[in-house]
């Protein structure tokens, strides 16, 4: 009698959960939304502000950025020696040419130690103004977006929040899928004639569905930016190059000796023009010490707004090119340099993609609010129901005479299916899934660039960096299955779910890797 009553109590508790929340993807969506929703929304809002960070910064500081145009700007190889001569105490760690094509825009130099930014008139070489860059509005918003102003850990919190947003988007789409095709129209529209609760639910579904391609891309790029030290070596490995080569290339040093004399900047610039005659210098990082080298951030290509970013590292004593990203980086490495940040902020396609990026950045906030309105009444109802059932159960127990405890039934240890056969079945199922998702990955990037007419590059980019996420997921699945086989199966505690996860992940890994190799290692992808 007591057991049946307790069983009915358990059933009443479980009824408090919505049906979709009982599925694994429903629980992921719910818990991640509760735990990370506020952070994701905040990161999204600050990201929307940063879409127009250059325009905002210039509008707030016109006296620093704007100069009166003359006939022609002085080239960097002439203006830097002039500035050093006129202002010998000015420390120049990095020279930024800003929008060098704009005749009314000043150059700026950074002192990385003090954070002081000095603006230089490109026609006269005179100082036009100074500021502490770290105290500027845009810098503060940038730090909020990247780190939440939390030292060290904040960067990784924001990176994991991007991953949570990607999982929320995928699980939300799975929850959105209607059971029958005839219900498709109802889940794509907002029923304005319905109650507030109904409209809020429809807005949550509709906004989540229509924004999912761009929100997924922003979360993917955000994760790749934060965890670049993990992503870049993996890209090199996938392209058949040693991951140690990244550090070796980026850490190249000048050949210093006791008689070494630094070359004038003119010869460094000449070496860069020889290697990239069609490129423009967007910025120069000066050697930090006697073994340091020049790093020239070059801009070239045909992208409408930001151009194709490339990199040269040049010996300060011999003008020898120590790194040429055009030749030393694989295709996907150049894609990382040229496309990652522009796609994250929408600048690659001009105003159309910037507007899309702003809207997509605000969507997590809207989904967090509408999702909270959906969840909160259910949570209160569940809590209230739980309190009542507990009280009722206590009353019933107090009325029932004590009985001797029945012995617990022995645990039945079920035999798992043979791993090889089960793995093969799930692997085939994974192939079916991946053949649907790969075209969707292409479509996501293509839709993002469609308003600006740039379709192929963002589509390939999304595919490439989706492959990185698939590889990382496969590594996690492989480690889980190894643990399952070595430490759980011998004691009959193994889980078929782990094997299923590993099989599905393997199917995704094989297919994505094959497409990646075709696109990025055969010359089909041009960045």
C-alpha cells in the first residue's frame, strides 16, 4: 500500500515537467538557458554595440580622429622617423593607420605599457591629441564583451557562454521541430489573437528559428576567437602541418649579434612591398627588444570593407621575411586571419551584414526574456505542487502503521549489446544526420552573406570552423568511450549511451573531415 502511494506521488511530481523538458535536448536547453542565459544575453548586447565600434569611437572623439586633408598623406617610412625626431620621448609600440584610405583620418600610435594612444597628423607629423585607450568607451565595452571585466577567468567564461549559445540554438531547433508538417505554419508565425502567454511562446519560437543561422555563426566565431590557442593548432593539424609550427612562425626572432645595427623603416617597408606588392600596411608592431622583429599587418584583396588581412614578420637587422602568412599559413589559416573577426562583427559585407549582426546580437536577450516568462510560471507551479504532494505524503505516512522494511530487490545487471554491432548501427544513423546537417552548415553562411552578395566565402568559413567543433566533440567522445570500455564495462557498469554518443560523433567527424579536406586542401577555397 505504502509503495503504491509513493509511486503515485512520484508520478504526480513528474507530471509537473513539460513533455519537451523530459527529453535530453529539452533538459540541455532548459538548464543552459537558466545557468548561462543572462551572460549570453549580456555578451550579445555588448557585441551589437561593437558592430559599429569604429564609427562610435570616431563620433565620440572627432577632435582626435579627424584632420584637415591636404594633398597627400606622408608614407609610414617617412612619418615615423619625423615623429621620433620631433618627439624623442614618445614610445611607439604599434602604429595604426586606421582607415588609411580616408584623407581626413589621423594615424595613431600605442604605448602598450601605459595604454596611452597618441594621434598623429598624417600630413605634418604633429601630435593632434592623446588619450588613455583603456579608459575609452569602446575599449570598456570590448572588455565587457570579451571578459566581463573579470581578470583571466572572464575571457573563458565568455568563450564558454558562446558554446552554450551554440548548444541552446541547436537544442532549441530540435524542440521547435513540429511533429507533423501540417503544423509547420503555426510554429513559424505569432498568433496575435492569442493570450499574452501564447504570444510570448510564439515569439520565443519564431525569433529562435529565424535568427538561428546567424546566431549559430556568431557563437561559433566567438568560441573560435576566445579559444584561438586551441583552434589554430587544430587547423594546422587538419591541414597536414605540425601544430608546433604555429608557435615557431609567430615567435620568429631577429638575428641579433653584437655588431648588428637596426635597419631604417624604409627598408622594412620596401621588403613588405616586394613580398606583397598589392597590399597596404594597416599597422606596424615595432620590435620590443634587440631580438624582436617587425610585424606588419597587411590588407589586400577584394572584400568590400575590411579587405583581406595578411601578416609579415621581418627581421629588423636584415629585412629578411621570417613569416609570410600568404605562403606559410594553410588556406584555413588565412581564412582565420581574414574572416573570423569580420564575420563575428558583420563587417565583411558592409552595412547589410552589420545590420544583421546587430539584430542577431540582440536576439539572445529577447530569447532570455521570453524564455524566462515561459519557465517561471512552470517553475512556481512545480514548486507549489511539490510542496503539496510532500505534505500529503507525510500525512498518509503518519496514518499508516509501521511495517518491517522489505528487503531491497537485487539489482539486475543487464548485458550490453555487442559493442561492434551496436556501434555500426548508430554510426549509420549518424551518417543520415550528418548528410542533413552539412548542407545546413553551408546554407547558414550563405544566408549571412546573401544581402551583400558575398555567399561562397562565409559558407566555406562556417563549414571549416564547424569542422573544428566536430573534431573537439569527437575527442571528448573518444575519451568517454575509452573510459567506458576500460573502467565501466569490466564491472558491468558500462553505458550504451556513451557508445551511441561515440558512434554518432565518429560519423560526424568522418564526414566533416572529408568535406574539409576537399574544400580547404585542394584549392577550391580561395580566401
